[in-house]
């Protein structure tokens, strides 16, 4: 097992979906197969990235260019962030907008939790960069849910919580290094998991036993 020198935010967040899958991705290089849904979501994200921007937003993006891809080093690991959108509010406050696509007009709770953590980590990474450029990070950020055809569905606001995020990242790094404590996923997650992960998963192959 090799501990990474850099990770992407979505790999950290994936720990809360299945910690073993996140370990396999990060420490053993197992890649998740690309699905049709992922491709559709990417098309919506590409369309959103070309939205008209205000003069202040154009100035912000120009100032941020030297810092792309955005990153922050924590415990010797570079964490890479690719937020969907940044909006400049009053008094040079910057708000992060994260877009999510859904099949139906409903959002499962566990997906909202993952999106919340993802957005909070983005805020934690961007805060020192923005401060150095004379901007302030807004206290609240937004998760915007869209149908796959781009129709707006819902917006959820997320509060910045840097203390919680640092504790969470430290916990996840500790698991990646030791493989413990292993949190057993719900059975349906194992059933839906791609075979590339099942073949190496300690839970799926019953190399460990759940605590009853």
C-alpha cells in the first residue's frame, strides 16, 4: 500500500460513502469505471462553466489563474480542488457554487451530506488563496441541484466549518494509512459496487468480519 502525495477532494469525500472503496482508489490506484450518468453530468457541468460572468467575477478568475489547480497541503499531502463555480458577492466576498445533477426531482439524504462535505473542503482550500488576493470567503455557499437537462430543481446552503473539515481530513488520512477502523458499508452499496473494487475489497471478500 502506498500513501499518496496528492489527492482530489472527491476521493476524500468518497470515504463517507465507503471507506474501503476510497482506500482502494487512493492507496492502491483502483479506478472507478466511467458511467453514462457521469458523462451526462459532465456535459451539464461544461455548459455551466461557460455561463456569462460579471466584471468582478472575470477579475477574480484572472487573479486565480496562477493558483490552478487549487490546492492546500495538509499533513504533507496536497489536496486538489476543482470547484464548479465562484460568484463574487458584495464587498469582494466569494461564494462557492457546486452543481449536482439528478434523475428525478428528489435528492437522497446521503448524497446531500457528501455534497456538503465536498463544498466545505473547497471552502477550506480556497480561503487562504482568496485572502492573499484581497478577497473574503463567504460564510455560506450553495449546492445547486439540476435535472440532467439543466432544469433547476433545488438550492441548499452550506456553512463554512474549517475546524470540522480539518478533523475529518485527519481522520480519513489515518484510515488510509492503517486501514483501521474499517466502517462496514450498507449491503446495497456492496451489491452495486463495480467489480474492479469488489475483487480487492476486504469486506466483499470477507477478509474481515463486521462487529456485531
